[in-house]
C-alpha cells in the first residue's frame, strides 16, 4: 500500500513539475459567424494530435443543429444548418422521446470523411432546469454497486434514449461501415448527456476501439464521481471538454466541504473573447495548478450561450 502511494505521489510530482500545457494559436479562430467552416478538413481523425480551433468550431455546429430538431423551433430559424448538412452529411436517424420534454438527438454519417456524429441539445425550458436540479444526486451506473456513479438526470436521459440511438436499424448501419470514427457532441446538458452516452456505448460495446470514439462538449456540467471519471478515462481517450472562460455552468453540480462531483477528460479553455485556446490534458478531477487552465466565473449568460457561433443556445435563435 505504501509503495503504491509512493508511486502515485511520484507520478503526480513529475506531472506537476515537468508537465506542459499546449497553447493554441487563436489568430484564425472562427467566432461569430453563420457560415460553417468550409476550410476544415473533416476527414482527419478527431484526436489530441489533430486538435485545432478549426476542428472545435466545425463540430460546434452539430450540437447547434441538435437544437434545431426541437419541435418548438420554427424551421426557417435553422435554414443555414439544413443547407449545410444536407449537402455534406446523411442523417441516419433523428428522434424525439416522449419523456424529458421530447428530448431529441441527431445521428449523421459521412462516407467521404468516414465518420458518424451523434449530437445532443442542451436545456430548453425553465421546467427542465428545475427537474435537473431536483435529480442531481449520484446513482450507481447500470444499477451496479461498484462505486462508479453518475448524475441521475443525465443517466436517466441516456437510459431513455439508449435503445433509440442504438436501435437494431442504427446498429446495422454502424456495422456496415466498420472503422468509421464515432463522435459524440453536445452543449450544456447535451454535453453531459453525450459524456454519459459515449461511456455507456463503449461499455455495452455498441461502439468499440475500431470506431476510435471521440467526445467534444461545450459548457457541460460535471457528470459523475471520481471513480467514474477514472474508469471513463481508461475507455475513451479522445476527449475535449471545451469551456469558455466565464461560463458558470461547468462549475455545477457542486456541494460544499466535500464535493463528490468530478469533470472528465481534457479541458480546452476558450478565452472570453473566443480568440485563443489553452489545451489542458492533465485533467484528474480538475485541480489545475496552472492559472491558464482555471476558469473564471461570471453571472453573464453569454459566456454559456455562445461557443464559436451565435446559434448554440435556443433562446437567441432568430434574433
């Protein structure tokens, strides 16, 4: 036991002293624009080696599009999305459930890029905010008492949509395209759902290492406890948790004194003006010693609503 603790502290010491964060040049960052980035080569594998501001900007459009599939949004509000995606991507499935305010998802495939993308929207009304707050307790993943726990609300949504996303029809489509990378993305609540969903999909072998699973989220809350995060990090390597500096939502859920909630994966901190990024890959919990990887908090909603393009959040669509 003492040897194990010594090795652990030695590892953390060397990480702290010799580890480096990677700053990403934001001079060409696409920020407020209604035109998806046509210059980005989406055929490249989503991985830390290929991380760029263009990559993150490109995939932010998919989580925005997921909002467009909500039945309460006028179709003309999303015309730019439909024009872009219908030309480049095939919608394999788009479905709304009868629970959780018709919670919806969109599954795309692109045979040129050899990719699947599964997109989720965030919270869309006040009642949903209330229900999320009521169901923020940690529950056993899959009902197994092994210490791995996730937030109840995110998990309940994943259980509700699991058989819809990975229906026999969709699984046959995935099996017919072996080696296609499988990417999940979402904003806010959608980012948390995407995080639990990709863990669930890998655990249940709906997708596997041949699909090179990847996760890109924007402004997501915490999803589970430390044991879940550690298990998650062994299963999914390509993780980008994008947080805009000033966004308060990633600081929840939280309990004082002893906080059991932890973030997963690698942090990509986007500055308030959305023109530079810092990649912070040493995410164990989120206790970064480097100030450049510490998110400031602001009560201004814009830091949560806007990520790369103006249509990330439903309340500002069609302004």
